[in-house]
C-alpha cells in the first residue's frame, strides 16, 4: 500500500512536470530545479534581511530589476524569490503586466498584487487572512494603530483608513468588516457605511472627513497595507513584477507614467513605503530599443519634455527620468546557464521524473552548447521531458523540436493609445 506522503509527493512531482512541459514552472518545479544565479540571490537575500530588521513605521523600501532574453530564466528567478520570501515569513505577490494590469496604473497593479498575494500555510484571500490575523491586544497592532492616526494627522493618509481600522476592531459587524477589508485591498467603501460604524462605537466626532479623491487612494493604500501586513505578524510585502517590457506597447504618456511607477516600486522616489521589497523583470533589449537615443522610440529624448509640458503629469517628470535610468543602467543581467548548470538541473529532473512515474528515466546527453533557443534552459528541460515521455510510452525516437525565434513586440497598442487619450 502506498503511503499518503508518497502519494502526495508523486502528485506534486507530476504537477511540477506538467508545469515544466508548458514552460511555466510552478513553485514545486522551481524548488526541484533550484537556482544558480548567486548574484541575484545574494542581492535579494540582503533586501529581505534589511527589511526584516525594520519595524512598523520604518522609512525604507528595496527594489531590484532583472534583465534577460526570452526564455533565459526571469520567471524562474521570480518563482525562486517567491519561495524564499514565503519561507521567511513575508507576504508575496506576483504581478504580470498586461493590458488589464498596466504598469502606469498603481491602483490596478496594487489590486492585482493583493488578489495574487500569498502567505505560507494559508490558502484564503490575502486581505481576509490579514484581517483575521490581526491581534488587537498585541504590541504590533498598538504600533499600527498609532501609526495610522499619526499618518492621518500628518496628511499622509486619508482619515478613512484609521477610521476603518477602529470600526473593524470595535464594531464587530462581520458584513461591514468584510467591506472594510475589501476597501483596504483596493475596492470602494461607501462613506455613509463607515460613518454608521463610527456612530455605533461613539467615534464619529473623532474622525470627520469627506469622501477622498479616487486618484489619491492608491499610494495611501500601499502604505497602509504595508503597515497592516507587519501588524498581522509578517515581515513585509514582496511584490514580483514580470514582463515590464510591455511598457514598449504603450503610448508615450503611458510610458512616461510607467517609468515613474518603476521608480516608485524600486524605492527611488521621495515617498516612503516601509516594508516593501519589489523585483521587476524585463527583456534585455528593452532599454536599447525603447529608451536609448539610438533606439526606435528614443524615450530618453522625449519623455521628460512631454511630461513637463502636461499640467496633469508634470509632477512625475523627475521620477520618470529615474525610472528610465534604472531600466537602462541598473538591471542585474541574469547569467546564461553553463554546462554544469544544465547537467545538475537535468539530473534533478531525471530523479523527479522517475519518482513521478515509477520508471527508471535514462540519463540524457545534456551539454549546454548550441545556438538559438536550443542553448536555453527552458528548451533543455522541455526537450528532456519530451524524450522521456516518448521512451516511457514506447513511442519510438523523440521527434526533433522545431526552433522558433521569439521577438518581443514593442509596437504601440491601439487600444491602450485610445485609453491614453481619454485619460490624458
């Protein structure tokens, strides 16, 4: 009889192999294959160490940008960082930039990060887990409550945040608490409902306020949630941002705003976001094609001027300049896999494949030589799994995998351009 532990391991191994077949490794696949990017791993570890040593209200955040060609391991690296962050008691979110989650819109990126948020050992929605984890009798909560009221008095956050916190603590209405938690996570909350809660606990006169401007809320939510995360007993919030190169398909103003948001996430703006650790991944040809004066779009020449001549966005021109500099000069380039890296990865994969299917998978010729996509780790992994599948199922010799070169498309997206005219 197979033990439940062995059955679970077999299931996890098969799920990992399915993820690798599709070219999108899950957490288990990343754990199995490991990571051989010591510079990136050391830098990320140092950022976690620094953030872990700071408490509620500390004034620091950390950021790192990774660059590499298509299929060189950027997504694998982010998944490795996710495993590290969760194991060390951080909340972790991975956000993939897309049309629905444009980098220039902090509100949408924030909400996506909240929805994708994970904590070790818990399976519920992040914002609900955080609300349930709050211990109102703890020193951490007392420090959080004090910070929220001080930040309100300094004008750093809207009164709705400390007001919602005290209602969440004292009123005990489960339906209203759920709405408050959703407000913390990016949704709307009717002012009349919050005032009703304040009135019920005798606190209405202590929190007079008008409805906030929607555009002011995203950075305030980010600050508030970071402190909430620490008050709930976690070390901080790690946000992993993939496919930043989508900026290249935006209109010029949207690109400018995206560069400013890049500077924000990387901790390079005047606003402080204590407890935030952000890692972004971008293709290695993005800066030369989109930002460089020698590239196709020459954003280095045009973005700052365009923002400074726009009354709505002139205040972010300097931040956009910083974001462009970071993407041009501060990316940590991922090292290509060596022969040893490939052999170690495939040997680990061979053992997992054998355990998953109870089959003695043969050792394959796995040198890292060759050009094009055949030199990439992703190709090697998928080719090995494909070969073992065919051998195990007695389907003959493996078919030759066709090499198709992938080229990132930096053409501007017409739909996004129409949205830009509406916004700008």
